[in-house]
């Protein structure tokens, strides 16, 4: 067990991707006293992000590349699932 504890203590960031989460609904139910775990998350570092405004650029495989690289679609130009595997010039936050 100490090995796991030491590993956890060395971790600095947890990326929890909540794809297509509607923050308005989550916040509504938190205020109603429901979703206690989401309340904890929202009070301890959840970051609500925004990205592209064009509908065809809101696909998850485009959005995840944006989150993982910190680049907009115009910068990374990844449009299809798996395209990032051939792009050695794109560093993701976990690499």
C-alpha cells in the first residue's frame, strides 16, 4: 500500500474528460442538493472550457486534441479520429 500512496502523492493533475456535459443542468442539480460528488469536483478545480463555435468542429476527436494540446482547431488541424497519431509535431499534455 505505501507504494500506491507514494505514487498518488507524486501526481499533480488528473484530467477527467466529461464529454458533452451540460454544465447548466449539473449546476442546477447541485443547487438542489443532488450530485454531491459533482459539487466536490466543481469546488476543487473543475475548469469549464470553450472551443470552436462552428458546429462541424465540435466533434469529440477534434475537441480532445484541443484539450490535450492547448491548440485551437486552426492550429492543430486534426479533423478525424486517429489523425493525431501521425502528427509528431503535436505534443499532448500527458507526453
